[in-house]
């Protein structure tokens, strides 16, 4: 049976998430997970949230500013699907947020923010090791049809590949080191947000495009996104990311 182009891309994405060099960067892996989910699944946005060693959930990555805003407002409110799934071991099928919907009943303070952002439904898949859940991959639909069950299964395969990568590299030290590396990713996220702002102002482009340029440059040259973002945020970095005078 011949494979479709999408099936081939899904297989390549799964392999990309599972196989990393020994010194791989956790934030790069989470951004790649977000990217593959957004491009290959039937969603309009995707992102990840991570649980720290105190049990608090934090925004980690987002495919666009809308998704980042949705993740951050849930953290601020202390409620929402992305928070709940980051702390549980269950897959959340797509849940709507229109008036009187299950989403509004479960998360009444978050629901108005979801509707204002044009959200039709949110689904989520836990990021879990063999020991515990350490976060979630969040999937956002702003139009119909919502993500089907088959795509949720693909999302699970993506998250299992990514978490398997952590497990492979931290087999000796186990969960504690995985959590430590994910917390390091949360700190790295700050430099990326700063770099996005710098590029947005420098080139007069939206933040989403600024991040696409930053990530595209890092991937095309096998650079760690965190290191590149730190350089850009501090006025350094490659000439391609500076205005030509």
C-alpha cells in the first residue's frame, strides 16, 4: 500500500522527535514537537505546557501568539484544559467553548477568553514518562472540523517519541533529571520571547513571523534556538537577522 505524502511526513516527524544528539536542548525539542503538531495535525494552533517540581504549570511553547495567550491566561487564572491535562495522565478529546458547552461548564473563567480568541475546541495529550506526567501538548481548533480521533493518536505518538528521547538520554538519573531539563527550557523561553520582540521591532513584522525567522535560521544552521535567541536579544547575532544599512 503506497504511503501518502502526509503519512511520510508523520513518520519523519516521529523519527525527528525520537532521535537527538546527546547534548540536545529541551526547548528545541518542545518547539519541534509544537511545530510538527501544528503542521501535520488538523489543528490551527499548538503549544506545550510543563509542570515544574512544585507542581505548578507553565507555558513553554506555542505555534503562534494566539496559542501563547491562551496558555498564559490559563496559568494566570489557575484553570483550563491545558493545566488539567498537564497534571493528569489522560488524553482530552476536543471540547467546545460556546455558551452552555462542556468547556464553559468545566472552566467558566477561561471560557470567555477562549471564545474571544475564536476557539472552537481545544484538545490535549499529556507529556508523560513511565513515572509521571510532566506536561501537555495542547491542540487548538479555531474552525471546523475539529481534530479527529486518528489525529489524537498521532499526537500521542509524537509526545511518546519526544518523551522517549528524554528517557533514553536520562535513563540513569531518571525523572529528576527530566524535570530539571524541562525547567531549564522554561528559563530559556524568556530569551526567545525577548528575541522575538527585538526582531519584530527591527523588521516591523508580527511576533509570529519574528519567531518563524528565528527558528528557521536556527534549524537551517543546526544552531540551538536558545543560544541564537540570547545573542539576538542582546543585540548580537548573525547579519541576516540585522537590518542591512
